[in-house]
C-alpha cells in the first residue's frame, strides 16, 4: 500500500464482505477513497466454515476497493464475530515503587498484565484487553493515572476472548488473499466506534449491530466499554422464514424483505398487495403485504428480545441514559426502530457512520458501520504506534501502548 496515511477496514460478514479504503489527512480527516462490496460465501453465523470460498470473497471485495481507490492493499484491520465470542471484566493491582511513588507507563502496563492473569479455556484466545478506568489508593474512576502519585494502582479492564481456531481461520483467509492482518477487532466494538458519539459513551448507551448472521452488542458507560457480546441471530433468519412461509426462493425472499418488509405489521396498509414468485420460478401469486410482515415481526421481535435479555444479563439495563443505537443492515428494515422502542422501553435511534469525507455519501449507511469503525480503530493504532502495524494477527500488542479510545479505552 506504500503509505501510512492509508487505512483499510475489512468487514467479513455472513452475507456481505465490505472493504473500505480511507486516506487520512494531516488534519486527521477521514477521506473515503475506495469501496468494495461483494456477497459473502464461506461463513455461517459470522464464522468461517469454508476457507477457499471465504478467501475468494475477500479477494473479490478487496480487488473492487483497490480499483476504485487506485491503491494496492497489503494489510487490513479485520472484524471478528460469532457465538464463540465472550467477554468479562477483570482487575489487577500492583504496588508503586520509587521515592516519589509516581506512576509511569511501565506501572500501567504491569497493572493491566495483572488484570490479564485470568483463567482462559485452552482453546480460547484473548482478543482484546481494554482498560476501563483506574483506581489509585482510594480514588477511583481515573482515566489516565500516568504522572499521578500513589502506593497502590488498580486497573479495571474489559477482556474479550474467542475460539482460537475461529480467529486463525479468519486470519488465514486474509493471508491466502495476499494480505497481512494489522489487527483483529471485535465487530460490536468497531461498530460503536463508527456510530456512537462521546456524549452517548459517557451517559451510557448500547450499540446493537444486526447483520445477516449475527447481532452484535456493545455497552458503554462513563466513556468506556463495560460489556460486549455476539448473539447468533440475524437477517438471514428472517429471509429463511419468508422463503418457507411464502413458498418462494431465498433470493426472492430477500428481495421481498428489503423492498416490502416491515417489522411492525400494524404500520402496513391492510389493502396493499405484493407479487410473490413460486419456488419453481414460473408462476406469481398476489398476497397481502400484511402476510409478509406477519412473518417478519415475530422473528424480529425474538431477535430484539434476545438482545434485551443479554443487556439484562450484563446488569447494565439501568445505565443506558442515552438509550439504544441500532445499526447494521437489518436496522434499516421499516418498523424496526418502533418495535425496538417498545421492547427496550427506551429511546432508539438509527446509527450511521459520520464525520467522513470523500465518498462519504456511499458509506454513510448502517451496513458500513463495522468497516468504518475498523478504520477508526486503525487510525488510533497508527497514531499510538507511530506507523502502520503490518503482520499482526492478534492484538496482544495492546499492552505495549495504552490507547486513547473511550477515555484511555484502547
């Protein structure tokens, strides 16, 4: 790629693979110069099940972005999701030495290392160690402890882990497509980087990204991430229900969902009709649009209810003063925001990537939230590392530099 001011986000999803190329100006502006969007083959519920098919899909998407941006892509920041992902909070405590007891970078790293000393299943790998806040002696909620004095430093961190083989297969697919992986990034955290503003992170908000195979969730409070999860349900389940319920092909079911679908049947005129092609592809039937929506609503209700239960399990349901931000392809389905407000009983808004230049209109869409978030993650990484990180497959390198996202969050 040749220049450290080029950052690439690769969202390897269940239904689509999007590659977004950004050029970063000296002023820090994100100028979108390339975009590749191709169908995804080889994944199920966010996990690679066929490396050859995944590799080819990645290759096609990257080639499209390269052609538009007129650059050669040799490294990417890639998102990871899937039911194998889990997260928890941990803390580590260290003593501060020296005559003045002043906390330095090494002390912070030692505290995070102590928080990392947790039991991880043998087949799992730690993907993220995200500092949330620090406590010095009896003073808690400190964002940046460096330069302060104290006897005891405690680091509170959010740890994300996933199946080692699933992450390896994702990285291997990128390598076979002739690209290095700068970092593997949890998709719900990437999506939040793209659509949540600073006030929402501070007051408390939940970012929900509903894609084709998974629904990703991340919760922020007082400026840092406190919970993240991946629920293995998504838009594909709705499409399959439509195909079975209306006896049509999966492709036509997807088209009906996008063009005529609504997550709340009472928002649809009962007299409206739609043409539905039979499975054999020869004859069409005329049905009321409410029949389609009566299939979509229960599945969407179930999906949102599972996400609500995940929020309740996290214990953060009373810490979301800024409400819910919905993003991802499924969030654009008519009636979804209204249904979500009923289920979550709090404000819900649609999240789109903002503060972009260049091809901003093309990517200011919920389906690109993860890709843009990966770019924002990459920009911060390059600023903290002093250049492009090439060839890194996982983010243990987080311990070398404490990053600044979410108030010392990355």
